[in-house]
C-alpha cells in the first residue's frame, strides 16, 4: 500500500477532527491543512506530526490548486458555496475527492445540483481514473452506510426512515454543535421526502412521528428536515435500496427546538427587507448571534464543567419491506460516545466524534485502497463489502451497529 498525501480543506470542528485522526494513520505520509483562517490552521497543525498548514481562499480555484498539487485526496470540509471550485481543482490536479456534504453550488435547485454531481462530474472523475465520494459525515455518511447495511436483511424494501435525535444540550446557549450557517440554512428550507417513487417537498418542522427506543428516557417527537438522504436514496432506490418507494429524514433536538419558532416568524428568511431604514436579511441577523461550534479542547471542557441539560441522542434506520414473503421491519441503531465520553476519549465533542471521525472512516477506505469505483458516488452507494470494512474501522472508535429484524 502506497502512503497517501491528503489535503484537508476547512479546519472547523469536523475538518480538524478528521485531520487529527489522519495524523495517527500509518497509511498517511503528509497532511496539508488549509483554511482562509490562518490562525485556526496554525493552532491545529502545531500539535500534529505529519501536517503542514497553508492559507487558502476557497473562493478561488487557483488558490486550491496551488495547495493541492501532488496530493492523492482532497477532503472537503468547507461550506457548500465553495464546492464547485474544489471539485474543479480536484479534476485539474487529478486527485481523488471526498466531501462531507452534497453541494448547492452547481445549480439554484439543490436536487439538480446533486444530479449534476452524479451525471456531469461523475464521468469527469471516471475519465481521469479517480474516485469522488460525497455526503461522508455522520448524516449524510455514516447513516447512509448503516442504511445500506440494513438492506442485507430484506428481499425488497418499501419505506426507509432515517431518524436522528441530537440530545446533547449544554446549559449555555449552544444550539448547534456543527457549522451554524449550514445548520440554519437547512432549517430555513422546506424538506424533501421520497414518496410513492417521487421526490417531493414537505413542510419544514411538520409531519411529526414519535419514538421512544428502550435506551431513551422520554418519548421524542421527530419532524421533517431538509436533508440529503431522501434525495440520494431517490436516485439510488432501485440499485442500492431494494426498490424502495418512500424515504424520509426525521430530526429532533435542541437545534430544532431553537430554529422552529424562528422559521415560523420569518426570521430564517434570506430575503432582504427594510427595518427602521436599514436593509437586512433576517437570516444574517440570527446567524450573527449564534455561537460557532466548539472545537478546542479547552472550550469543550468549559462547557462540560458548566453542566449539561442532557447528553443523549439516537441515530436509527427503520427499513420496512419483505423477507421470505413476510412483512418485516429492520431497525438498525448506531451507538457512539456522547459528549462527556467523546471528550474523555479524544478531547472533542460528540458531534466531532461522529461526523469528523465518521468522515475520517471514509477517508480510511481511500487510504487502504478499498475503493474500486471510479467516477462520483455518494455514501449510500458503497458495496456491502465496503460497508463491512467501514463498520470494522468504526468499531475501533466505539461506533457500532445493533440491528433487530421484527416481523410485522
């Protein structure tokens, strides 16, 4: 196995968590950590053995190309608006590509942006013999690999629910544990669901379902949320999801509770308006008052020491279909450390543990030459052998699956 050189673009909470894991990986020879915030880069690389830091303006493709020459893989942990430049830079330097998200930057319509990634960029990466994989955090990413795993227990699938409760809540005001701009952008949109074989828009924060799994102290209400999974599954239903006709993403947690009244009041609107003679977009005002996701050991410890309201959560796949002619539910639970345990194990938040490190596990598939696909795929398009390998790596970080198959 040839040692790999990797460019990590974006050293926020998730990029920095992945970079630290890469620094410990014996298959990596060098990590280039890049961000527009040079101070954040310097703070990250000073404690790493294999890393060097560079300043990159991701709004300039040429700036990315300069940093990326000679790398085997570009890991993109930047905001969605930068994705086109990073994709184009990866093609120019002939590097493999990994993205935590799926971009909105290729077309004003998000679904069309994703289709362009598959249909336009896929052939371009295939032409240079490289692999691009998108949607590789925790959700999308880890949850998509777990949903693929659930398919092995079904002969045919009718309906998929991806259910996420972020039950970590601090006593201080900390509504989001990842990028606030990405979180609020998702909260500001109508959701997507795959219903009767068609992708449709559904009302944000509506269509509730209630769940209380055996490890939860209370019943939680989950609502519609604008997310990638139903879109990806709609493209890949026949080949990867046993012909599924319905797919939903249901979400709950402190971030939802914070954002719902803002959405209903119009305060997540991107449309500018005149208020007391000043032109503002309500979204920008709200964003300016939301704290960034904690990523430094000292600030995480401070939050824990102040006290937590809760340190819980769930990530569950419910896949309904048929097995041996019987109606069954495949219920797959993802278990991972909470905030306190994540800090004790790695000095990071639970979100960084699951998303940053969950993303690193896809990178590890690259490092260990486990991808034989070329072109562009999303994390729900892994082979079952790759899924097995992914969760073998995940188990080393105490990220595990528990699956129950129930006759209905």
